[in-house]
């Protein structure tokens, strides 16, 4: 399945899902998040992706802003 890869120029907030609970964390500048091409935001505007092999929820708005800042950071694998 095609994947979009985002490299962030600034730190972003993310949630690490763990069953019914989630842990809020901050991904540092330069972090890479991979999102499936078919990934869609949930009711809170968050999209499921992976960071360092672990599942994370990131705000779709952060992905959109990153796309505007550096369109070359998005690649298909």
C-alpha cells in the first residue's frame, strides 16, 4: 500500500494510542512520520501514522502545513 512520508521542520504534537488511552507527546524537529495513502482523519482531525516503527496520531492540519512548507518532503515508497 502506498505511503506518504513527512519530515517536519518544527516540533509537532502527537498522541501514541494505547488501547482506550493515549499518551500525548511531542515529536522533535526533523521527525519522520509515515501515513498510508488512504489514511483519513478521525473526528478530532487526527490521522494514524508511524514514527520510528510505533503508531502515532498526528493532526491532519500539521500534515497539510508541512505539505505547504516543503512539498518535496512528501514521497511515495
